């Protein structure tokens, strides 16, 4: 994580803490930093990877040895799969009902279930005028847009910068994050 992304992450945590968020899960591993207000048990796979799942009810459980895609579908959960060798996958829920916002900061993808917390991660907020036009026209932004450029709702289809229904962000230890 670059210094800019790390500062954004810390500002996001501070904003959440100022609202009374208490961190029950805290994990840092090979380029990933995860903080959660709910207890998120880690499911460890035989290859050393670790998977955390959550949905509107809090942490979501699944059986060991099952692929993350099945676990996400069964629990309709968002999740973070951290590979033992570095890199991993952040995925949205299958139905798109679980809210997960993302923002790319340098080479990092920061994410939060609260847009207001994520806004603190960026050095500068710029209105997304397309989203505002959609709000005025349709009552809500479409295609994963939020009211800010660079921040997306994790739940639509094929829009770069967002995790839409069943989409994911994959990171490798050697390269940039791929969204798809």
C-alpha cells in the first residue's frame, strides 16, 4: 500500500471511529488490511489462504474446502479472500443486496459498507455529475455510480471501478488490481 493509500485508510478508520465504530476484527496480511465492526471469523484453506465473509446479518459462515464463489452464493455475502502468497479477491454479493463501496487510491482498492466513511479516504472529492443527473432523472444513480467520482457501489455489471452483482477485484502480489 502506498503512503497515500495508507493515509486514506487511516482517515477512513478515524471517521468510522468518530461515529462510534468499534473494531472486532483486525487483520493485516501481505498487502491486505481488514477492519470490521462485526466479528468475522477467518476460514483458512489448505493452501494457506484466508477468507472472510459478511452479509447484512454480520459474519457469514461456510464450510471449509468449498470455493469462495459457492460460499458467497450460499450466504449472499461479500468477502475478502487473501491468498497466502499475496494478492487476493474482494467480491460483492451475488444478489447485489449487500452494500459495498470501493475507491481506487493509487494501486489500492479501499472498501467500506458506508460511503460516508470511504469519502475520507480520498484527498479530494469531486462530484459525479452523471450520478447526480441519474438521481434527478431516476431517483438514484445507476450502474454502480455514487455521488462522488472514483467511488462506486460494489454491485452492477461491467463498470470499471465498481463491484456489482457477483463482481470482484483481484489483486496479485506483482501487479495492479483487476476489476471484473
